[in-house]
């Protein structure tokens, strides 16, 4: 295994990224200049409107450091990378499988089955730990429903059928997310997943964390030589990283949703950490984004036992581990792709 992916997040307003030799420097008015050796970085994620010098961009491109540009609310705008790396035969296999309904369906089933298993584990943990504080009967009914949907995933005959199963399961899972919010319930009211724009604080927090997760998964796929755009469940669409969205289904609950719940239940984020725009969209303020990023990085340093490798690895390495297993399956080194199951 390799070390935790190193990502620099820049959230300061009117910041500027420049280069000096082999070092990248971030400066902003009223903030002490930050210096980071390029050897310590694999990606840089920039929120808002940050200037980047040609020298800094050249240093990143030449050394395989991806630059990701996001809006202040965390919506993807652009990615700058160097030459495409990876085995051409691996990518040819990836593209051929995209054109085969049977192979696309097989992999899509693996991704969604993992998502439902992990969602079920999350709800069951809430039942185990807080049965007296929640509507236990509702939560148990969702666990039963997810069990049923997992069996339906196995029997699905087409990608469209699988998408329908996943959509129903997601609605049931999100219906008990409010039960898992144990603090400041009035301030963090949640009536269902709303993406664009997020209409409440919980959706805003989830969208922000999903953006961070998508970036990590994209980088992991690129690292092992796969094309993050060519997906199986999420089909081709300009500007969309379909395979990254496919693979991140395995980690949404364990990495993003649980982080959001931790931040809310520990009262690390409050209603004052969000602003509501005229459009009705909620976004995190700058200081809150920094807090969430700190928690996200800490979460990635935690360890989890990986059943396939039979050892503990950093949570932040999960996307890379699964991307590597996916690549090995495509090369024929594995008989099947083993998805990530949260135990």
C-alpha cells in the first residue's frame, strides 16, 4: 500500500498560488504565507476565485499534481492535469467494457450492492446505539427494506432496472437520516436529498463532502491508470467523471454521510456556519469550510480493516485500494471485483 494521498485545500478569499523553485507558496492578505514542497503533494483543490501563476501551474503539471477548481460552494468547475498516464491496454479494456451491457451491469451491481450494504450498516448502528432516542420501528423497517433491495440488485436484468432499485433504496435510506441527527434537530431539518441547489443545511454539508470525496476518487482512478470519465452505471456525459461517481457509491455512507453526522451531532457545525442565498441555496461560510476540511483530513487518517488485503489501512486510502482492485480485475488478475463493505 502507499501513503495517504496528500491534498492541499485552498479556501482563503483572494489567495494567490505561486512557485519558487520546487516549492509552492500560498499567500493572501492578512494571512501568513504557506509554503509546501511539491514532493509532498498529489493534488490541490481550490475553492472560489484564487489566482494561480503560470510557474505554479507548470510545476504542478510537470510533477503530476492535479489542480481542481471549485466554486465557493464546492461545485466542480475545472481540473488541470499533465499527460495521461497508465497502461493503454488497461484503458482499452475499460472502454470495451463500457460498450458491453453485460459487463457494465456486473460492475454496476457491485458498486450499488456495496452502497446498500454500507447504508444498512449505518442505520443498524444507529439502532444499536440510540434505540431509545429514535423512532426505532421506522429505522428497522428501512433495514428490512434495504435487505430486500439488496436481493433485487442481484436479480436486476438491466442498468435501467438497477438505477430504479438504487433510487428507491436511496429514498428510504435518506428517510431515516433525520433519526441519525441527534443534536440541533430544528436547525438541521432534512426532508430528503436535494442536490442543485442544496435547500437546507444538511444537504449543503453533504454536497460539500461529496465533492471532496469525488475529487479523492477521481485522483485514485487516475493514479492506477483508469479513465475517471468512462463509467458503467453513470454513463458518458460531457464534464462528468462517470467512473468516479460509480466507485464513490461504495464510500458515500461510510466516509461522507458519517462525517456529516459527526459534525452535526458533536455540534462542530451550527446554523451560523451556513448562509442562505437569494436562490434558496445554502452554502458553508469560509470558516466552516476550513473546519469541515480539517475534520475530513482527520477522518482520512483513521484506520479500518480491509477484508481483501487482510490488514488495516488508512480510511483515506480506501478509494485508491478499490481503484487498484478494479484495475487488477480488468487486467485479469482477479476473477471478480471485490467491493468495499463496511463491517
